[in-house]
């Protein structure tokens, strides 16, 4: 098992990419701490992991706040005494629309969840990770931060910020032997798909977006989970500050 004896925190783990990462990690022997503001969804994912022979707990909380991270780290240490892996996966978007019509509260929430959460994350997890073997942080960003689409301007900007922030973190945390890497998925089969599309998810509308992806399909949770598994494993022990585009060629 590639993550045997490791412990991981996965934010936004109640659904989508986060759920896929949590399940994949558990199958590889990792103990998983699932975090989300969606209590019922997060508890269901943790239960699913346990019912399939893995170890997982759920910790409810908002990772865009310092208090949210303090509770998450405290609960993880209470249960497992340490952790090696932190996956900053939780994200938020505005509906695809003109940048002039996005409400200020949506703009603030986007940057709070997608960017400021990294600030609170590194402040709270570094004291633990710097004393853990195989320490790694993974940011799930987006191809939107590399090759932006019209209609998602503020979301695009937040993901670009998350990418460069994470790469800078990699340089600063390297002396502490903490690796930091980024995964940039293309639009995925998640609950936020219609927000990204800005229209109903019909076969005809989906085809408009699929035509821009050379490999011709959306990202699946398993695609992102497989990339996260590699970056979290000891196989990637010399990789830090890297970005893996899980995008079917979208950014070419």
C-alpha cells in the first residue's frame, strides 16, 4: 500500500474531487480526516471509507477561517496524534457570468475559500508537518488559473493566486522538508459543473465544453485522486513546487 502508516487531512471531502481523494487514499492504507461544511455528506464519505475497511473520521468546519483550521488540526491530533499529508481541496466559484454582475459577497467568498484558506492552513499545519516524515501539502487548484475562460474572471484569478502561492510556499517550506505541489484539473463531473458552464448540463451544452478538451472528456474524481496519490506518496519525494495538469490537454 502506497500510503501505509500515513495520515491525511482532505478539505472539501464531502463530495467531488475531495471525496475521490479521500477514498483513494484510504484504499492505499492512509488514515483520512475528511473536512467539509457539509456535515451529512462528509459523514457519509467517512462511513463509506470505514465500511470498505479503511480508517476515516469527519470533522465539520469552515477552512476559510483560523478557527476552522484550529478545530480541524486539534481533532486530527486528538484522534491520530500526528499527520503527514494535507490536501487543500475545498473550493468555491461564482456562476459563469459577466465579471460586472458577480455579487461582492460571492467575490469575497471565492477568495476566502480558494486563497485565504491556504494562509490559515500553512499557519496551523506547519508545526505538525515539520516534525512528520514524508510531509506534503497538495493544493487542488484549476486549469482556470492557467488558461482562463470568459465568464469566470474572479474564480480564474483566485485559482491563479492559489497556484503561485502554493509554489512560493514550496520554496519557503523546503528547509522544513515539507513538499508543496499543485493539481490543476479541467472542468469536472462535480456538483459545481453547471456553475462553471453557466447553463444547464445537457448533452448539447456539455459538448460545447468537451470540444475544447483534446482528449474529449471532463475530469473525474478518480483522475484527480490518482494524481494526488502520486504526489502524496514517497515516490514523489523529490517533487515540490510542481503543477500537474489533469486536463485532457486543455492547457496545451
